[in-house]
C-alpha cells in the first residue's frame, strides 16, 4: 500500500467543525462510509498537501474562494462549487490569496461503490474535478445532516443511514454533470433522435443516417447526443434493442435467433455476445431465470 504523504496548516476559526467516524468492519466491507466530515472557516495560511490516502474527498464552497491543484490542473473553487478528488493522487488545496476566508463543508469517504461513482463523475465531467452545482442542490444540506449523525460517538444504525445519505450526495453530484439533461431540456434534434431510435430500433440505423435526418454534422451530433444522454446514438440503439429483446424473452417462446432478428441484430452470435456483455448471462439463461 502506498505511504501517505501529508503536510498542512490549520489556519481556521475556532467554530470550525471537524468530526471523525469509525464504522464497524461489517459496514466498511459492504457499504460506502464516512471517514471524516467537517465545516471549516479557513484563513490565509490554510492549506493541505497530501497523496497516498485511500479516500475520496468532496468539498463544497459556501463562501470565499479556494484553490485546488490536482492531476496537472489548477482550479479556483467559488461559492456553489464542489471539488471531488481521489486522495491517492497528489493534491494541494488552499485558501485563495484573493479572499480572507474560505468556508467549506466537506467529507472524506470510502468503501464499495465509491470508486464507481467517482469514475462516473470524472468521466461525465470531461475529466475535470470541479463542478458548479445547480442552485436548488441538496449537497450542502446533505453533508450537514451527515455531520449531525457524528456529533456523538455514532452507531451502526447511524452508519447505515450515513451510507444511504452518502450515496444520495454522490448521485446528486454525478447527476449535476448531466447539465440540462432533463427530457424537457433536451435539444430538439436529440429528443427526436431518441424517439426515432425507440420507434425504429429493429431497422438498420447508422450515425450517417441520423446526421442526414437532422441536417447536422455527424461528429457534432454524436457529441451532442452523448452530452445530453450519456450514450452515443449507437450505444443508445443497442440498449433499446436489448430492452426489447428482454421483453420478447420474458413474454414469448420465440427462438433466440428469432428474437435477434426481431430486434434488428442479423447475426445471432453477435446478438448473444452483446447480450452477455451487457447482462453477464446469455439470452437463454436470462429466459430461464425470468420466463420459465
């Protein structure tokens, strides 16, 4: 295991809060869990420089401004923004010289699923580690509620509740990377393309076909579609075909080859491989578990 490297200066107001959590081994093995959590009002000399820590860190700026140097980039973090980092990597964050105080609420956390949420956040956020949250976000209130659980020594019940609340915060941060991606907020071309793929999934549809249909450059359209749905048009088509294949497998006695053809995959071996890649089991085993 990599050795932790750490140096810091705690130039903070006395009313700052810093709480530790010690979940049971059973919780640590099975659920996401809080390691430390707090509310810091930091002054000019405050900084942390660290690497090698098995932990993820989310800091939400309430007022003032901070600076994060991480993974070759330098970010300023202002009110309404978070940064989310993997603390195994070298990190350096500090109060911005442009402000007299930087107030943040934050949490160190780890455990099963946390890497998957972080990886999704990082990928969907175009590789950046900072994000401006929407004004109606619940991240700040969620971290405060988590902190309230650990003002006393805590309990296994508190740890179970904390796992759910932590998951909600991670989900909200990930969801905020899908900017403007409610169904009503989708660009018209993406809305129409989604509907077209759903209605015509069994036919042969290419990116060139869609680009011509909506009079848009195919590379720009693919980027736009992925930005607003999380999938490329082809990935969305495959998932639509698989969803319909599941319905046929569960509700009919059609052969696997017939199901494959019905959903627009001409090569049954390719269909079986696609199904197994996404579901982890073959279509026949899926039918056996769900239909008979």
